[in-house]
C-alpha cells in the first residue's frame, strides 16, 4: 500500500503582499465603510469577503469553514437550551472540533506511523490510503472556535448570533495565521458604533508597510541566501555556513511570521478592528518561559488558559506534576504545529526547557535560596543560552525529517571555508537581532513621528517603501511559513 500523503496546496491563496490582494482589499475597505451603518449588511459583507478570500485558495473548503461555523453555533445554542448539561455540550463540541482538525491534519501522520509499525512486524496496515489536503488556517479558526465554546462555559461570553459568529471566525486578516483572537475580544467590536475618524490610519499603514518589508525583503532574502539550500542539501556546507544558516532561519521565521501579524493587525485597523498583539522581541528572552511570553503570544495564552491550567486543575500543580504537564502540553503544541516527529521533537525541547526552569525555581524556593539578580553578565548569559536553545529547536521545526535535522547539526563539525556567509547576510542578521533590543515603545514613537508628517509626505514615504520592496524583493512571493499550520 502506498504511503498516505497530506497536501497543503498554497499556490492559489491570495497573499497579502500581492497586487491581487491590494485590489481585493481596496474593494473590501470601500464596501465595509459604506455599509458600516447598516448592521446586518455590514456583517454579511465582511463574511462574504472572508469566504471569497478563502475560496481563492480552494473554493471547496469554504464548505469546511461553513461547517465549522454551523457546528459551533449549534453547540453554543445548545448550551442555552440545556443549561444543566452545558459541560457535556461544550465537551462534545470541543471533541467535534478536534475530530475535524485531526482528520485533515493528522490522518497522513497516523497512517505513515501505522505502516512503519506494521512493516516492522511483518503485517500490512489495514488503514486505507487517502490523499488529504490540509486546509489553510484550519488550526487557527478551530482554536478560536474551541476558545469560544470554553468561554461560554466559563461565563465570559454569551452565545453570538449566527451572523456574528460567522463574521468572527471568517474575518480574513486573521483567518489563515492568526493572531488567535477570542470571541470576547472580537464580538464587542461588531457592536461598537462606527467611527471613521477614530481609525488609526498612520499606525495601520506603518504596520502594513513594516510587515511587507519583513516578509518580501528580509524573509525572502534569508531563505534564498542560505536557509533553503542548507536544509535541502546540508552535506555541501561547512560548519560556519551551517551555524549562520541556523541563525538565518531563526531570524527568517520571526520576520516572516511577525510580518504577517503586522499586516493582519494593520489591515484590521483599517477596517475598524483591533487584533491582539502577537510578538514582543522574543529573541531577547532570558528563559524559555520568557520566550513564550514574547513569541506567538496569542497561542501562548491559549495554551495556558485551555490546556495547561485545565490539566493542572485535574492533576494538581505540585512540583514534579507541573513539570510533567509542561512537557506533555508542549509535545501536543509541537504536534499541533505539524504532523511529524520533527515537530514533536521541537515541542519536546521547549517542554523540557520549561520543566527544568520550573523545577529550578521550585527547588530554590524550597531551600530558601534567593533568586539571583538578572543583571550584567548574568543577564547576557541567560539570553545567549535561551537564544541557542530556541535556535537549536528551530532546526527540527524547519527540517523535513529527523535525519535531515541531524544532518544539519553534523555539519557543525565540518570546519572549512564559508563562501555562502556574505557580509550582506551577516549585516541583515545583526539588524534583525539588534532590533530586538529597541525599547518596547519604539513602534509607538515611530508611528507618532510618521503621523506628524503631512499627508503628501506620508504618501511619498510609502511610495519609496514600495519601490524598495519591489527592487529588493524576489520575483513572486512565497507563502507565509505559518500558512502550513
């Protein structure tokens, strides 16, 4: 029997940094503000825009999105119809969401693992072969749906009307890669009064421009300069090239994903919505725990609120139990990112890091040892150690197999010349990592300075930025890295 395969056909999706999307967004922007005073028509228009955006990738999977919306609407309404059985209804709704996600995302991984096990003992796997296409963004809108049901159970939100729920789950700026936005954050904005004058246009344009530059120029350059070739054919690179290549991917995934988030937040602002922050200088983190408080922040709080704390409530949160729970949760987070052993290894590294840090804190506390001050050289040591743990884990995240990941690590012992490491590449990496040390409010100050410029100067600045992107960006824009998840 042939091996089951999972496809993620991204070629047809409308990417943010394309002319097609620019035309699409101009139409949506105009239509949304024209219809804003009309409650139902405005919501229906935003819903239609989200479905058109999703259909551009594959129109058949609009039915999947609609099915998810319908499923969660029925579950939410059932909590009102049978309040005494609310916990059971929400549990069944969560299970249904996970089954939907599990089939599309993990069927191939399950069949391949079963085939290997069957082959090792001389049997034939009984599971049929299917070619399963992984729907873009299914993880993100499924996580939002699960959070919606749990928040109903906790009394944080009341069930939304069907049109509101559909608009929330289908809102196109966040549909394919987040930020993971909760119904308690998005729902009230649907009922907020229209205020065109209140749109932070300067901030929105700044975020869109910054995200565009991150993705089209920096992320694309890093991929073409070294990352793609290193992970495709690691055997031809020296130790220096392999090390810089690992740093380059560490930078690339940050600018790629944070670039998408910048654009998503900026586009949402132009439509009158605020999406939650998702990144805050993650590579200056002084611990793995600190890293997760800065990286993909909306996923981190989802993990905390809907995985770790419910698990801790059932098992207790004592020293060693909490450490085991952290490893278990991060293994599941790795599996969520991708159906493969490389992602499980990535999650395991972070889980072990979190567990070791937790045990260290608990043991110090038990022995009455004061926590050492993180200042001066100690602070930099913590940052360097954390950075390299994260960078090591990214190798497994990027590699297509465990063998390929270990091949990359093996090159670190192959000393020799490093012609692929150019001064331009080093300068870009220094800039990406150096920007992490800017003050937290630097964006606000930059936006304020941009807003003080005359409209003509703002337009000229954006025009120059687009010319730079066009001049230094690649021909064609590769999909965002997180579209695969």
